[in-house]
C-alpha cells in the first residue's frame, strides 16, 4: 500500500512510514494511492471475523507483513465479540462495545498498537516514540489501554476538562505508568488544535518522536474497515443495506466508505450527528462553516471540525463527484436524542446517546424495501448517569467500569495554549 499526503500529493510514503509518522507535512492526512476492489466478497463474507480480517490485511499489507504476521496481528487485536442484534423488523444494531474499554475505538487502537510495536521492533533502534492524542471520550481509553505498558512508547492524552462522562474519563486517567493525561481548559476542538500545532513543530516531532493514535493514523482506519465486513456477513440478505454511523471526527464513517469501495455491498451511509452539525449543514448548503462546539449528551461526537473529513472529500473527488451525491447526514438535538433513546428502550434494546442518534438517523433515511443497520459504539454503562436518569433504571456496571469506582484520576490541568503543551512535552 502506497499513500500520499492529501495537502501535498507529492509527499508519498509506504504503509510502514505512514503508521510511524502518523501525519504528513503541514498536517496533511495520508490517503491510499490505490484502493482495490475485491472480486470475491461473497467468499470473504463466508469466513469468520478473524480469518476474514487477516485475509484482507494480507491483501492490503502483504509487502509489509507476512500472512502469519497478519493473522497474529488480527488475532491479538480482536479477541472479543461483535454481535449483530435485531432491534425491530429490518433494523439491526452492530454492537462494537465488547472490547476492554467498552467502545468501538478498541478495534482501531489495539490493531494500531500491535502494528506500531511490530514496526518499531523491526526498526531496532531506541528512538523515543510519543503517542499524542486528543479525545472527546472513547479514544482516550482505547488508546491508553492498547499502549499501556508497551516498551519504548509513551502516551499523552488531551481531553476537554469537565466535558467527558466521569467513567469514560477514569478509564484512561487512572492508569499511570507510560500513560499521561492532560485536562485541557477548552472543548475537544481546542484539544485537536493543540495536537495539530504540536505535530507542526519540527523540534517537538523530532525530540519526542510524535505519533498519533487518533483515526488520522491509517492503521486505525484500516482496522475499522474490518467490522463493516462482519456487519454485512451477519446481516440477513433481505434488501439493500443502509448503515447509520454516529459521527463526530468522521473516522468511523471514512472506514465504512473505504470498506464499501473494497466491494462490500452497502447501499448507502447516514452520518448521524448531534447539535454539532457541520457536516449536515455542509451537505445541504455546500458551505463549510465551523461553529463553536456545544456540549451534548453524546459528548464523543461534540466535534465541529472533524479531522477525517478531508479524506471523505478526497475519496469522492477521485470519483469526480461531491459527498452530497451519495452521502446523507442528519443532525439531532437533545430532545430528539432522548426520544430515540426511549424509543429503543421501549423496543427492549438498551442503548446510550450515540447509538440512539445513529438509530434516529437510520429511521430518518430508511426507505421501503431496505434493511437498516446502526452502529452502537459504546456500552450504555459508560454513560451511566444520563442513561439511568433518562430511562429511570439502574445499570449494573460491567467489570472494566466497576473496578474504577473510588480510583483517583492522575490527570494534570493545562491551558488551551500551544506554548503550554510544548513546554510540557519538552520537560516530560
């Protein structure tokens, strides 16, 4: 797999370099030069999840990893289930929250951690590597647990202070060791801006060996393609399949679009967002207008300037069309989110705000004769307070959350200022 920098197409790298660097010159995202279309998708869908994912990885990364290495990378990363659950006639939920941090980010983070470790071991030097990542909720926990204790790698996670569900936050702020957490006095977009500024600083990049484990890293994005194949493999063949994706930083949606280009039979996608509706407004008007981010119940989607959107634009530009020609986006306010959450509960399906928004987006777009699938990206218990109060119930905490009760967070406060982060990284 060869990739190029979207901002500077003359900058071209192989997969290993793209993973090791994370991001290109001037903050440009790496994008595959060529993306094959598989002619044997029905045969792939007949395989189990790990076997299929290993086969796809070998086809895409065969010049970097052997078939045995691909199989091992996938088997180590994906050692948990991902069930497709019927919710209503013709509507299914793909549960992506059965990993160690109870969120879909476990797929990409665990795969990337194993790929990066393998590449560093192959490189055989002692250059420092610092994973610098911003999180609006689930990414921080998934990245922290995926890289926790790995030799030669430090992790620095930035998150918006006071804007993440308490249990979400404790999943990564209580680890310590090689995991450092910074509570930023600002919103998620401010955190992203700090990360981008750090990657634009050649001194920081060189001295700390900066890399990103956000979905801007191509390894994470590739791993997310795998579960779309599993969704189609499990779905009954009762009509064209429409997939609704809860969308914040747009990495999940980008992976789905790439999986579709590999030949996966998905009829269309819905980008379901909360009040931070930059993408729906853009598809309606053609004007990209970023407004101040507002806090919502679905905090992991509180993103007004999604990092992965340039990849979506690039994908469609290469096909000589605009995203609005194929992609549908829907935005939902808090009242609509709550109504969708309660509607799902009445159907005997327990979700949380992000999954509820994906369900609402699916219902808004689903046409007669289609079957629908929405992604559930986090365990309801990660949003214990809001789910319990809105649905008037008590949740039993799963083990990864129950053991966090009473544990102190180890985060450090920091201003939303480039110089403050720079000083921290140089002194740490």
